C-alpha cells in the first residue's frame, strides 16, 4: 500500500502530521476554543436573507476584492480596536490561517525564514513549512512571557524575514504588551526590515487594548484577526488583517482569484450587523474564563494568566503526565486539549453548565490521584 513517504513529497514535509484537534462525540467539548453560544435567531434570519440575495447572482464571480466586506471590517476595527482604519488598510480571507498563509507567500518562502516564540500557535510553524519558509523557534520565559532580551538577540543573529507575535498567545493565554511588540519590531527592522505579524485571534477577550494602533507609521507591522472566536462564527471561516495599504497590495499578488465566495461575504456582512449582540457573549465568556482560573487555582492547579477564551492549567508531572489527565477527563465525558506543553492542558471557556461539568471532572481526577 502506498504511503505519503512513497510519493515525491517535499523533504520538509516527510514524517509530519497534519494540524488538527480530536473531533470526538462527547457531552462536553472544550478543546478547540470555539464560542459555545449559537448565533442568535435574528442573525440566522439575516444571514438567510443576505445569502438568498447573493444566491441570485451565483452565476457570476463574487467581488474579487471584497470591498463592501473590507469596509465593514474597517468600521468594526475603528470602533472597537482604538485606531481608525479604512478599507484599504484591511484584507480578508478564508480564516486567519489563509491570511497568514498569504503573508508568508508574499514575505516568506524558499530561502527565507520566520520566527515565533514557542509554545505558541502551532499553525505558524506549519504554514511556514507549507510555504517553504524556514522556521526558527524563539525563547520564552518560564512564565510563558516573551524573553525580550533573548528575543532581540536571536532576531539580530538569525535575521528572520517574518516575526510572529501571538497576543493573547495560544495555548498559554498570555497577552503581549505594546512595549514588547515595539522592541521586537525595532529589532526586526534593524536586522533586515522584516515583517512583524501580530496574531490577535483572541483579541476581543483580552483586558488589554488591541495592538492595532501600533500599525500607524510602521509599514512592516500587521495585525491579524478572525471572526471565528468572538463572533461565534468558526464555521464561517473568515479572517482578516489590518496594515499599511502596501501590505494589502502585496497579499493580493499571491491570493487566488475570487478566493472569498459570495456566500462567505454575505454571511460575514450579516454578522457585522449584529456586532453588539455578539460581543455581549464575549463578556459572558470572559467572566466564565475568570471563574475557571479561580476554581482551578483553588484545587491546587497551576494556571497561566489568560486574556483569551481559554485557560492553560497543570502542572501534571505524575505517571503519564498531562496526557493521562487528558484521558481521565475524556473518560468522564469532557474533552480538553493536550497541546504538548509539558505538564499542562488547555480548556476552552464554555457555557456555565459545561464549565461546571469540567470542574467536577477535574476535582474527581485530582482526588483519584491524591492531589
């Protein structure tokens, strides 16, 4: 039987596994940082209206440049992220992963390198590999914050073409302050005028202001966002970036023609009409996240400070480590994420009932292990 390695696959892809979290049918699924609240019925109805309008013209290609959608996203960012942007500052694609892929196609590629500070979002390295971009793993402190001086040193030494900063960071939940981003940006510009990409997929859940205002006067700085988390639209697959208009021009050199379907654009525009309602769910999830932190610490768990809609907890150093705890929780009907960070697991903030079930399961597992 033919296997992947029997094919003439690129060398850097041999022996690798595709990205993906387990999709298991269990009562409580808290492993993929989804928003647990379904879209409100009035939004579902509005999506149906907009998609119906779009369906009447599906014989034609969609707006290749998604101007109406980019205008709506610019309006949303200007209102909520503390910095006024226009449509020419914004680009949208099929999920923030495609946004990141397009950025690496434009600014990375064979003979170029990208750096991220791990543990962080594993897709940064995977997308780098998929675009032929070399990957550099940068340093973090023991508390999972970025070691700024060490980061400056490695940027100066390795001179990467792209620098990734994830804030809030996935899987740890830690936010990055503006001074750190500015220090890394200055180091990157001194090294070789590199692009710096701030991944704010979980930005709406943070108590810190968005880093979006930093793009002013910094043409090599990009902020990436998504509608999957705060908007509760993971199934929509809509991500976007804000940056200098020249960056938007650059990614259009590599984007596939008509990459955003008319249905996707219509659905995203409907969601933007209901921003206030959807952001109301964000506050509920922030409250539940904070409750998870308090309850887990009361059980004796180590919990990393979180600005996201998830919490990293541990430290599980007994037999089997964190994976044994992950399995024990699964046997109790609760699915969390084992990201491979030694001794730690990650749980998404769910509904109050889901979080109660998770906390009860953790208490039971800890009791069984005399903790």
